[in-house]
C-alpha cells in the first residue's frame, strides 16, 4: 500500500510546492506558462465580450444598442485587448514558455527570473489597461491613428498607450529569453538541424519581438508626448506629418501579425507529423520559411497605406514585397499537406484543429493577396473585406493553432486527458461558427461596407449578411467556452495521462506527465533527428483507437 | 429577390469594370486553389487514414516539388501584381483636362466646391462621361473619400492635398462613405454622388447662385490679404510674379527644383520658408491659422488661373 501511495504522489512541477507564494514567486518556466495561461484567458474573454457587443449592435442597421461613442470604444478595446493582451502573448508565453526548454532538453529558460519579471510586467500593463477600460476606455481604434488620437479624441488615450507600451517590454523579454535559450541551452546532440520546427518558428517570432517591439514603444510614447507636451510631430499645422505615424505604427504592427501567426504555424508543424506518424515533409523548407517570413515581414508595412497618400512608386514596391512574403506561407501549407501523403492519419482533436487551421489559413492567406493587389485594394481597403481577412489569419489561423496546441499538450501540462468526443465536437463548432461569422464579411466588404461603422441605416440591404455574421459569432462563443469547461473538468475527472499519449517524438514526451520541476531526471542526449516517427511505436491505447 | 442578401455592388465608373474583372479573376483563382488544397487534404486524410497493419512510409521531402510549389505561386502572384499595378496606375493618374472639384472634409461632413463657385454639402453633382478630378484636404482628422460604385477611395489628409479621379458611366445616385475612422459620427459621415446627364448637369450648375467662381474669390482674397503688394504683376515685387508659375518647375534657393502643384502652392502660403524661390528672400509671413481650408482652395485655384492662356482665363473668371 505504502509504495502505491508513493508512486501516485510522484513529485512533478505541479505538486512540488503548494501555496500562492509558490506560484507568484516561481521561476519554473512551466508554472510561469500557467500564470500566463490564466491571465491571457481572462483577457480573451474580456476581448470576446467587446466582440459580442459589436456583433449585437450590428444585428440591426440602426445604432440602437450602444451609443456611437460606446460602439467606437467597444471595437477599439476589442482590438487592443485581443492583439496586445491575448494574441501576442498567447502561444509564445504559454505554450512557448512551457515547451521551448523541454523541447531542446533544457532544465528551464536561460533567464528564469527575467521570465517571471516578464509576467509581472504583463500583469502591470494589463491592470493599467483594465483601469483604462473601467474609467471610460479609449476610442481611437486599435491603430491609434493620428491626428485623431493626438489632437481630437477625448478618451483615455494616454493610459491605453502606456499600458501597451509597458506590455511591449514583457514581449521583448520573452523574445530575448527564447533567443538566448535556443542558442545556449540545447541538450548535447540537439543540433540546429535536429530542432523541432516549433523551436524554429519561435526563434523567428522572438527575433520579430526583439526588433519590432521597440518601434511601437517609441511610437506610442510619441503619441503620449504629443498629447501631454504638444510636440507637434504628427500635427500638420506645425509642419508635422500625421502619415508618419502610420509608417511607424505599421513598421511594428505588420510584423506583429507574424508574431501572432508564426507560433501557430509552430504548433501545426508538430501536430501534423505526429498524427500522420511521419517526418514533416521538407523540414529545411518549413524551417527556413519561418525565417523568411520574419525577415520579409519587416519590409511590407506600407501595404496598409496604399490609399493613405504614399507615392505611386512606393505603393508598387510594397505591393510586390507583400506578394513575396506570401510565398513562404504557401510553402508551409503545401509541406503540411504533403506530410500526410502515405502517412497513417488519425482524426484526433489536435489534428482536427490542424485541419481547421490549414483551411482557414488558406482562405486568410489567399484573401490577403486581394489586398496586396493594388487595383483591388483601393476598393476593399478599410472595408469589412479587411476585417474578414485578418480574422481568418489571426483568429482562424492563430487561435485554431493555439487551441490545437492546448489540446495536444494538455496531457503534458495537466497530467490528465481531456474528453476526446467533446474535443472533436468543439473543434468542429469552432470551424463552422468561424466561417459563418467571417465569410459573410468578405461579401459585405466588396459591397462597400466600411469598417468601424456603428450605424448602417442608410444601407439596410447589408442587414442579412450582418445577421448571419452575428449568428455565427454565437456559435463561435460556444466553441470557445466548451474547451475551457472540459479542460477544467478534466483536471479532476479526466483520465490520468500517460507520459506520451500520442506516441510523439519530441523530448517533452520523453519525460513524465506532468514533468518534474527540472523537466528531466537526467539531461537527455539527442542522437536522432526531429520527427523520427518510423522508430517511435504507437502506445497501445492509441493504436486501437481508429 | 436578394434584397437582403446582395452579393455584388453596382458599378458606375470607368474604373469599376476593371476592378471587378480583376477581382473576379482573383476569386476564381482563390476558389480553385482552396478547393484543390481541401481536396488533397481530404484525399490524403481519407486514403491514408489510420488502419491496422499499415505503417506510414518515411519520406523526407522532395526538392523538385519544393521548387515547383514555390515558383508556381510566385508566377501567379506576378500576374496579380502586374494587373493590379496597371489598374492602380490608371486610378492614380488623372487625365490632363479633368474637371476639378475641391473637397474639404471635416468631422463629420463633406464640403465640396466646384471651380465655378457652386458649393455643396454631403452631395456631389457630376456629369456622366466626364473626367472628374477631386482635390481633397481635411480640416481636422484623416478621412477617406469612398464611393463603392466607383470602386475607388482615397484618404483625405489634413495639411496637404490628395487627389483622385473618376469618370462616371451611369447616371444615378451613389453612396459616398468616409472609410477612415474619424471619431464619434464616423458612420454618419456619408453623402451621395449624383451622376447626371451633361445637359441636366449644366442646368443644375447654372441653377445655384454662386458668389463668383473660385478663382474670382481667390483673386479677391489675394488682394484682401495683401498678397498682391509683394506678388506684383507689373513690376518685380519682393515676391515672385505668379503668372504662369502653376504647373511649371520652380528653381529654389537651395538649388532644388520642384513642380509648382497644388501642394506646393498650399505649403508656400502656410509655411513660406519651406521652399523659397531662387533669388528671393524668406520674408513672407505665414498665413497658418489666418485662412480657412476653403479660402486656401480658392487661392490655389486663383494661382492656377494665372497659368491658363488668356482666353481660358477669361472663360474661367466668367464662370464658364
């Protein structure tokens, strides 16, 4: 009896210590990942609440649910919360934090205390932003365009700007930590060409975080200074240039799109080989396409400004570069698809999310080409076509990847299995709800419905498509709530997870579930390439299922 | 039948057909690509679904395939790029003899002024079949002039003129939207473009009671503000003679040469020291804050009229 108790009470990172202090002062990357998980989930639901307000307002043409100012604040805060407090930290700070050290065979990140500090910075920024919401909010649009944000808005622009400025440091520190860790902490034998693609993608993401985030920090500080000290940098009456702001803003905020999507691609690159029982097709091309996306992503920003008065020739250059950045994304999609060829494909929940990702990202990517095409952009720019496009990439892509990853690694994180049936069900609800919400918006965009419209009573013919979109959003809400419910349920009632429930090859699966505080009993020595599925037997349980 | 579910906007400019054609091409290519990817994913997922007694075959990759599926999209993208660039180039290059109309945007209305002196609010009357060039600025935040039926939009930016042009092809009334978020009543900043038969348009144009053409108003301002004391037409004043300047290259004090376009004239009034004409001293005071956007457009129009041939000038000042 006594020995049985000892084995079930095996020490892992969750039961190593108890009490609130053991969480708030932890330097364990896995615990910090969970701190991030709880915080970004809270922000996801706050951002989702604003999305709900937007969709309800647009159910009818008249501006009847909210006032115009409330509506403007709702879409502003929806965007800012989702982008800066959910999407940017989502996969890197939760799954990346949890997995980067484990995947390379390290005990922790290179700078564990910096990792904890990054979470505190995020929390300080988050509290400041919540205070901004509670005391009136901000209405500039998530993009803070000048001179509206600097000279005309009467809302809490300074506070929102400072909150996002501060959150940037959390992102910079996470990126820095990953770069150092990936360079310095790889286990013996874990060469660059043996790195899981998850690591390559996170490496590319970290470089964008390091190089891009300071630019938005400077830009937001300029907005704050312009409002407080009246500098005049963006004020045309004093020789300033409001369009300069857009250049600075998009120099970060376009690469930021890749901060959101690359980690999701990282997850898909792990899931597809695992559930096809095969090496990833074209490892080098998938790895290098992440680096190419990060590099080219820095020189496409002005495609947000084709109708903002930039010169004809710069528009041509940025249009061309925008097409160029689409090529590495296409390469990834083709390689994931080819990975399934002659594989042994299972339809487990993570794989369903990966299918969903491939489908939605394909549509999101292709519609991005419409916007890169100059002649079409002048019609659909700043319309619902753009809204639909970036939601296909950033929700269809990034959030599908995030949820797929959460299901894939949940057994490792929690030591419990989620209910598979509910998992598949929620994956399908999310996919269908997503398409119902956002596909009609492509049509609305081509019809000419501008974004950020509170009232469309002069164009009542737009209502039908808006009703579809709102209906889809309610499905989507259910699809997002379900996993939260059954994840929590599984903590208590879920089956105990084996160490490697999927028969996956990564180092994180070669330790116990949940892992011990220092990840491995002894430092692993790597003698194999990533995704050697031919030499990795399937666990008995999984073999029988399908 | 599809009153509540329209799928396609009306098209009413020389431009709308070109954009629709390219858009349709993109839709066809995208739908085909999406279906192809879905079909292959579906096929692989079904054909290679997990079954007993069948193992996955280890395959590392294929260089030729990688090159093919990198080059093929790039080739396709070059077609999109070139086709889109041609349309954009055309949309950004107003024909030489376009009829010019000035637009001043503010929170939350559109103020329009025809060179003949007619002013409109949130309504723009234009003749069908004529090239119309809009010269636009904003007196507060950034707005965007968007007419979906024309498939065109252009941001309207404070502190400078941006231009767009169109040729309406079908009489009718079309929505005018502000496409750039501009504050509380952004969605209320809408208007109409009324496209009329030329004869009807002439009747409309002569129906209003303008207080003189824009150039005439500009000339009046030119005297009232004291511009004419330095910019003289008879003898050399302290400022350059403005006759024939508009549209021509101007040699500056610092050796650069700029074309005297609308933005140059505007800047020279508001920030005279920015680009000083060669041979003159930077003595002109700034008129920033002393002239409204409407007065500025009149002054610009007046300076323009000084460059027309004398017969054109007479016609212009007579209100044509």
